[in-house]
C-alpha cells in the first residue's frame, strides 16, 4: 500500500506491460524494448525539466520548441565545425538562454507563467525555422549518427544519458537545499518568503533548469533522428505534460517527484508502442491516451502521497 501511495502509476505500467505482452508476441522482445527505450529518451529528459517547474508551481510551454531551437543551432554548429563537443555546448547554451529569459520575466517581473512561456515558445519555434530555413540541418558528424545506435549493457546509449539526467535530478531534489526550497515555493510561496527563501531566485532557477533540459533533449534528438529537425519538438509538448501529470505530479506545485515522472513517461511509451504493435489507428490512440491520463490523475489524487521526491 505504501508503494501504491508513493507511485500510483506503477499499477498502470504493470497492467499495460502484462496486457501487451499477452496480446502481442513482439512486445516483450529485446529488440522492441530497446527501440522503445531509445525513442523516449528525449521525452524523458524534457519531462524532468517540466517536473521541476511543476513542483515550483509553474508551467513551461516553451520546452518543446526550445528542443527544436537547441537542436537546430547545435546542428548548424556541428555542420560548420565538425565538433560534437561544441554542438553539445551550443544546445545547452541555447536552452539556458530561453530558460533564463523565462526565469527573469516570471521570477523577477512576476509575469504569468502560461503567457510568458507561450510567447517564448513562439520565439523558439521561429528561431528554429528561420535558422534552418525550415529544413533538416545536414552535416551531422558520424559520431552522433553512431551514438544514436549505440547500446551499452543492453540499454540504448540515449536512454543511459536520460537516466543519468534523472538520477542527478533526483539527488538535487532530495539532497540539496535547492530541492527543498523548490518544494516549499510550490507548496506555499508566501510561507517560503517568511522562511527566508529567495522566491524570485528559486523561480528563476527552475526555469533555467527546464531550459537546460530542453537543450540537452534537443541535442539528443539529433542522435535519435540523424539530423537536426526544426519541427522535432512540435508534437512533444502535450506528451511531456501528459507524462508528468500521469506520473502523479500536481500542476499546483509542491506535490510529486521526478521518480513519478519516469513512470509517467514509461506508461505513455508502453501504451504507444503496444497500440502500434496491435495496429490501432493514431487518432484512436489519442482517445485512449486521454482516458488513461484521466485515470492516472484520479489515481494520483486518490492514492498519492505528498512530498515524495
């Protein structure tokens, strides 16, 4: 019961895994699991960033197009220099610039998170398409292409990168003063101020963190797809938010965890993969995903415990 209260999404993920294993002989195959893990690395990294913003009581609608802008700028730098390291730094820098912009406007100028991040979402999307002329950026170094297919210890290299990000985020949220301050700000910003927490600085930091996660996700997307695609993040926003909510992190702040988000991403990954194997049409899948998010949210409210990092 304690496990159910802490991770209510675990019930759904187990039921889906067992169900699809029985319905499709291919679902539990090593090749399918490997492909499923690699395909969802980008979403997992971005969802970690969104989770931290949610925990602080905010929302970041720009993260999906920050992925696109970071990927394009990184791809252009790598095509011009042939340097993967410079490409990675570029992607991270682009993501953090957008994160810092969101953080300054929301944290220090008290602008509404929804409107602010919607505006930066449009700016990031515009940057991605203007800089790439609307087409995939060619000239990706061979290392990036190879990295997208690498498997370490039976796990795709892309997934290992995502798991490293998850572990670092878990440690930061559970073992640092910053993590505790994020939870306090999300629970009650006024109480956080009275406790001596610099609320604007904490708010700035979570958007900076989210931007950094968008940058890393954008860089990883190049290895996943083979090129920097200007529209790579266009369809990811609802998936990212859905995974966080489905995992049991509340949008009101102060409730949830990065660990829960991992399960939320897992649920959507298993559901999408399983439905594809069964030949379910795309728009029917959307209906099923929507229903599942309702169920997951109800379970999180009914069984979930607060303050689990």
